[in-house]
């Protein structure tokens, strides 16, 4: 399992990156009447979990599907988090900037050709 990005949390607004959103359920395809996110749609994360495959997944406030019997039991489908990105607005820009700063390399080199007296 990989680290969970800080933006993947309950209440975070996200935008769907494509129409081919993968579901977090083994051996089932679309066809049980589930609703799926649409490309460009804006959603709110309701919950997060790891699928049996280890993939980070989310469920959305705006989409609530019925539970069906899958390999893991009676479950509501979730969607792979990598199919979404955080919706950035003025309210959370500083948080995103802080995350980018933390991810930068920390080493700083002295300018070349400069000798201290």
C-alpha cells in the first residue's frame, strides 16, 4: 500500500478526471445499476478505504449505491482515488502550497566560485 495523499480525506471536494472510473470491487463490472462519477464532475469524499488489491479508494457523498454481494461480502462499490484530483479553491490553496513545499528537496547548495573571506 502506498502513502495516502493528504487531500484524500472525508469532506474534500474532488473533480473526476475521466469517464473510465474503475470500481474497487473484484470480479464485477458495471451492470448492477450502480451510479458512476462523470468526467469533470465535482464530488465530495464520503469515506476512504483500501480495496483488496491495495488500491486507495473513495466513496462519494453525491453518489450512494446499493450494497451488492461481492467477493468481499455485502458492499457498496467505491472508486479508485487516482481517478480524481482535489478541487483547489482559495480556501485550501495555502494547504496545497504547504504540501508542495514539504515535497521539495531540502538540500541547498552554496553558489559556485564564491569564496568567503
